C-alpha cells in the first residue's frame, strides 16, 4: 500500500466517523430553535460533499496513475534500441 493510498484510507475513515457522529447526535428540541436544526442539516450536507470530494480525488489519482503507466510504456517502445529491434523484426517478417 502506497503512502497516498494509506492517506486516502485514513481520510475516508475519518469522514465515515464524522458522518456517523453527525447522524448519532440527538434530535434538536423545539427550544433550540430552527438555527440549530439548520446547522445540523448543513453539517450533514458538508459531510456528504466531503465524501463526494474524496471519491473524486481517488478517481483522479487512479486515472493519473493509469496515464503515467501508459506514458512509461510508450516511452519504452520508442527507445532507440527497442525501436530498431522492432523495425528489424518487421523487415524480416515482410521479407524485405
């Protein structure tokens, strides 16, 4: 597990705990007023948005890793030694 994966896992665990804490809070009584209820609703929405952001960050990271591997493979294919061997094989297979 890489450091980035470990850090992402830690952040997701914290988010899940934070969301569970928000859900487990006691219901707001009528004396507290509508502002407390509104604040609780906003906290729930922010926790949801944080989870979505974490998912987006994970997706972007995986895509960047995929692109990095693809670029590394392409660079290996255009190395002079590799390319000349591929061209020589092509010439032999075509009988030129």
